[in-house]
């Protein structure tokens, strides 16, 4: 049975009042809002988009849009330019379930897929196209911890040499060397823990007991990871911060180099501008509130290698740094708020070509903004 969804406006108007900016990017006057796709009447797939946690991918002219609720991936020729776009193909392979992230490098495609109570990573050995919807694939199951914690990976990042997975419930970033050449290929490194058996949050001494404060190398519910093969950025949600490694780690449990959202590596309060350990009543551009009550789908970050975006979900806004941050607690340059756009819990953001795509979870839609650089 198809679920019924109320109709929404075709596009959303932006104005200067929407942005608090000291940078050089400008947003054009309209944002495309996609809350459904155009499918044949005979299709058994619900055309409406629900649970918009998934992040898209653009590769070789194809725009891949996962639909978490329907266990499919829609493929479009180019980034959609109108509402209710028609996909060129639909990937609904049996190995896919609740796809949340799709990434690629020059030789392989990677998708997260639910398996029982955990989430696997499906690795295809060829590009997914209308002519090749079911290529050979390998499956990676997230390694279990000694205490049996349920694994949950929502976000992954892929470079030419590494696959990084944010294992939220186990408070770690798992790293594989690429390429993947076999099922259940062992991971090679982990951040947030000293080994793959440990998974306690904020456990700097690795005694399987959570410490009272985080450290430069611990994590608590990391919901997002990004890497360009050199730098790594991790959204450490329960600690209300983002950690940055300026060069790719060479060993497990390696400390981060920078922190955003806090002035040091031991503070963790949300919206704490004066860094007294107590959340403030107002927001600013150097702190954020990215998790409440260990919510699984709290916030994500992404970068195009130059800019960085972060969804500050519980402040109902998206923060952008126009240059990749290089300082501790660096202030964001742009704030996209709900003052003109009716956000309801933005959970993810992605730079795709010259677009910024925001997942508006509460309104069950993707917002696509044109970004014009004035530099």
C-alpha cells in the first residue's frame, strides 16, 4: 500500500536574509525540492521519498540517489533540474537493504546495506549503470566488539587507497586498505579505539569503562566520516564536535590534530561558546548541537576538498566553512537557517559538482542549491 504524502511547493526561494555570511559563496535564488520521483504506474516502488538519511553520488554523468525506505537506488542522467524527476534506472538488487551511503573510487562502488541487526558494506567491482545493474560484488561485515555491541554504519568515505566506515554504536572509525578483493576482508586500522575488540565511548585508557571526558583520540557515536586520502574529518556527535586529522593516520588510535565545536579535546557540551562546560541558550558559528539521547541519525559532514559543510541538526541549521578548517574551534563562514527555509532537522549535506544538497528529514525531501563562487 502506498503511503499518502501532502503536496509541497515545487521550489523554495532564498534571499540574503537566509544566510549569515562573511565569505564569498553565494546561493542562487531557488532551491529545488525533491520529495518524489516519477515512476511508471506499473512500478511496485513507492515514488515518494521517506526517511531521507541517504547521501547521493554523482559519477561519470550519473546521479545516484539511494532511497532508504524502499531499499533501492535511483539512477539519473545528470543532476535533476526539476521536481519529480524520472530515473533512468532503478537498482533494487536483493543484496541491498536500507542503503544510506553510496561512494566510489576509480575501480569500485561501495554501498551500506542493512543485514540482520547490523549494517554491511557492499562492494561492487564495476560501475552501476543501466547496462550493468548486477555486477560482481563482495560483502564486508563490520567487525564485532568484545562486548557484543550492535554495529551500525550509516556513513562511509572512499579514496583510491582506503575505505573508512563510521561505526556509530562501537565508537570508532574502521579503515580498510583498498582494493577489496574478497568477502569479509579484514580491516587494517581503527580510530577511536586501540584495536577492533574495544568499542567503549570516550575510553582513552582502553579499560572498557567510559571516561568522564573525551580525549584527542576517543569518539562517542561518530555519525559521519570524510577523507580525501590525506585529511580525515569525523563528526563526533555525542561530544558535539568534529575531529580533523591533517594527514592520513599511520596507526590505530592516532590522535586528531584539530577540533571544531570545542576549544580543546576534553570539552563536549553543546552550544558552549564560553567553554564553561554548560550549554548556552543561544547559538553561534563556532559551536553546535549535533546529538540528543544517542540518536542514530543525528548529523553528517562532507567536503569537496576545499569547503566543509556540517548539519547542525538540533539547532536546525547547516554550517559551511568556505575553506577547509585549519584552526581549533574555527568559526563557520555561512549559516543556512530555517528563517526562510522551513527546515525540520537537516541530517546530511553533500557537495555534488556545483550543488549543495541538504537532506531535510522532517519534511522528507532533498534540497538542491546552486552554489556560485565569486572568488
